[in-house]
């Protein structure tokens, strides 16, 4: 059964929060602390608004990616043991409802919560700096303004970062179904191996073309700025589709 019923999706959210309340609060607390520390160092390290804003944008983006991929590697950890897998299979919800709930949690809810925490943490960082170093002069900073400020990167570039995050997170989401145990590190190693193979193959092909004086004219569209975003969107769709298929296989395997 693959029906999508709102009340069952809400039931899954409620159940997930009750069972993982402690881990969720610890994760949010640790993320806030890391964001505050990064904000403090960025404010104290720079003197101009542009440099400070760029440092904050870079460090917060890195934190956003790390925590986002860690979260994406957890939705199906219960399939790692027979007892928890059996409990998961007995939930009164369809496969589609479980899948949609997991995607909403790791992507949409995470993105919203991160923006909220980043705003509060940056505000807290400014207060801590003003109290500990009252003579330190810096312009007032706001995370929403930093996101929208052209001086920290064009809007197109930020869309590219966001699409890259979605694509990267989809790999870890798929990895949580392929390797329910120690998913994050295994997926990271798999991605590193894929990148290494890609680089070696690319170098090998380019060497063949170079040594044989072979030249192929490249189409103009290959230099388009939209290509990386399109590739990321396709990658995201393919990975989530593969994850849904893998979820169906995992449920079949665990039933038997």
C-alpha cells in the first residue's frame, strides 16, 4: 500500500519526536553552540562588514552541509537490527508515507530550523562579543541580510550551493538504506571512491586524447552556469527514486 494520508504522516512525526526527543535536542543544542563559536571567531577575526559576512557565510554553509548530511544518514537506522526493523514494519503507515515523512524531516524542516538557529546564534555571538570586548567595533550583522547580500555571493551562486546541498544530502539518504549501520562514514567513503575513480578516468581519457593529438570541439552549452544546477537536480531526483526502490526492497527482505 502506497497511499499518502496526512494524519499518518503527522503520526510518524509525532512518534519520531517522542522516540528521538533527547537526540534531537542534543543535536540542536550542539549545532547552536558550533554556530555561536563560528560567529564569534568570524566577528573577532575581521574588521570590515564584508569580510565578516563572507566568513560567517562560509563557516555557516560548512556547518549546514555537515549537520545536514549527518541527519540524512539516520532515517532508516532502525533497519540495521531485526528487532527494530520488525517494529518499523508494523507501523500503521504506508511505505510512501514513511518515505515522505523522512524527506520532509531531513530537508524542509532541517533547512527552516537551520535558518532560525543561524539567525539566533549570530545574534547571540554579537551579544557575547559586545559583553566580552566592549571596545570592539563592528557593524550589526543579520543572517537573513547576509544570505540576501550580493557581497557574499550572487543569488545564482547561492541557488547553486543549495542545489548542491540537496544532491549531496540525497546520497546520504540513499546510503542510510544501503548501509543502515554506520551509514554516514560508509557513504562518505563511497562518495570519495566515486570521485577518485571519476578523476582517474578523466585523466586517463585526457591523456589518450592529448597523446594522439585528438581534439573534439566542445558545445557552448557545456560552459553554461545552469549545467551544475541541472546536474544536481537530476542527481537528487535519481537518488531519491533509488532510495524509494531500495526501501521497498528492504521492507521485503526484512519481512522474510
